[in-house]
C-alpha cells in the first residue's frame, strides 16, 4: 500500500493524484489511469488478487490483518524484473580482457586466440559443481537486491557433455535453493572448442550433448551463437531443429557482429526470442515480429564493446517494444536490470516507460512465460519491486545507486 505509482502491465500505468513529474508514456501504451489517493496491490497465496485505489482496497483487505504488509511510502511499485538473457554460471577472471579491449583488441580476436568464452570454458571445466552453485547463488543475491525476480541462465562454458550437464545441474540447484526463479537454457553451441571445427562440433552437439541434456531433463531452451566464425545459419538450424525434437524451445544469439540471416532462422523455427540484433535490418525485424519471436536487446554488451547500439526506429515504426536483458557474463560484468534500463534509454533511445516494459512484461515474453509474469494484473505472480522514488522514470534515471528499496517474491519480502 501507499504507492504513488503502480506499473501494472503493458496496457496501464496507474498513477495516483500525488504530485511529481510524469514521464511521457510509450506510444504503444494508453495514458495512465489516475487514482484519487494512493495505490495498492493485494496478493494472496503468491498471486495478485487486486490492484488499484489504496483506500478502497484497505477497506476490503485491511493491512493490519495481512501477514505481509509493505508500506511503499509514496514510492513506485513495479513488477519484479525478468532478465531474459544471462550467462551467469562462470568461473575464472577475464578482467585483463577488459583492458585489452580498451587497447583496441577486438572481442572476436580474443576468442580466435583461445581467450574469451574458451578461457571461461577451461575454468568451468576445472570448477566443482558445488562451487558453481555457490558463486551463482551469490550473483542471484546481487540480482535480487536490484529487483530481478526471474532470470534466464545459459550453460555453454562446458562445450562437452560432462561440463554442460554439470552447469545445468548447478543452475537447477541454484533455482531450488534461491528465491529468484532461474530459467535454464542449454547452449552447447556457444563457441567451437579448440581442436574442432564448427561442422564436426555441430554434429557432437546434436549427437552427444542434446540427447544427454534431454535425458537430464533440466533445460527448457536451446540457444546457439549464430555468428561469423562461430556457427553458420545452417549449423544453427540443425542444432535448433534437433533441440526442438527433444522438446527444447529455440533461442538465438544473432546479428551481434555480422548479419548472417539468423533472424529469418529464428522466425522459421519459431524461436522464443532472437537476441543482440545490432546488425538487423527492417526486414529481419519484420520476420521476427510476424512470427511472434520476441526481440531482445542487450545494451550492456553494446556499451562494453564500444557503444554502438541497435537502432530503435524500426521497432517504433512497428509499434513494438523490444525486451531488454543484461547479458551478464565475463565479457559484460553487469547484472543490474536498472542499469540495463538506463542504457536502453541513454544508448538505444527508449523512453523510461518502454525500458521498464522491456525488463518486465517483455522480458517474460522472451521466456515464453504466460500467467502474467512481468505484470501486476490480477492473477500475476506476487513478484514486486518497490522503488524509493515516486515514479518508474527514477529507475533508469538513477544510474549508479539504484532506486530499488525492497523486493517481494511470491508475496514474501526477500530483499
Ligand atoms: O551474449 N555472444 C556470445 N555470448 C555472450 C558472451 C559470452 C562471453 O564472452 O563469455 C554474449 O555476449
Ligand atoms: Fe549472450
């Protein structure tokens, strides 16, 4: 209770009569619904049962009778953030690559010399599963404190059956032991391991890794890095189609450095999302939107690689708002969705309302989630973020110390 503003979902932001500047809402959203007094969200058994006027709801559901009552104290209440793209299980230290990139060495050159992803692969192979779980849980703590209540985590620093299974098992254990919901993605096709070529390694992903991953029964999505000198469109297609046969929903990293046509593949195989999209054309974006593939932008990665951001215009022209993810990984050491939202505004040019939509409802769409995840409608999960600030604009606006005051997961105060 006590909210100055409630961000309910794509169709409405409920603001109260309280003063304070109002951000212009995204073109795709109807204007805010104004309430007379404060706003409130009521939840029961982990689900939202009512949203709206605080006085009215307080009569129906007196806060003093509630098991959990949180005073938003004039702050903004939003859905918990849904981060649709991370590589949060890793080991080792690649901070020296940060310095090398500053000296002008490219990400691709580092990878071609056996650094980058391949270096993290060596470290993850040597790290016991228990340590991977402990490190992941520490990162989940940090994410939760910044408002993330659901996060997708990819494997892909194993590149062999044993280590891919170990990574997925670590993801599953973290999911069970931590309040943040963790969505597992198999990404055996994250890079081509040394001593192999892409074609032969593609065969191994399909013939050895996918059956074992399906048997293990943890992964929900299958992702590939469709990129020049990594996996071609044809190789990516073989992997994603084989994954589909094992019941894994496709996702794709594409158009990060070169446009090979991965968006058309994403549309063909009905991927849940296509991610990065720095080099995508209007026709690529048409292909994604017409097949209901959620476009995911990762402005943190663009920031770290020199600040070339995707063009928002094609999305605007099509009344579409892309999802936003952190892409948290050793090459993009940034796990805060608030910071990703800042970069989505300052770098990509989204409005604060669009960025908030990108890290909530649209993040959930990139994970094919139904049931209201990423919204605060009646029936949505009671995953809430309370800002120490009157409106959602303060989330991207405050870009170092974030405005997240408290976080609820399934109706419990967890941060
Ligand atoms: O999404 N592009 C491939 N994967 C990650 C980077 C992973 C890494 O460098 O360790 C990404 O940016
Ligand atoms: Fe990625």
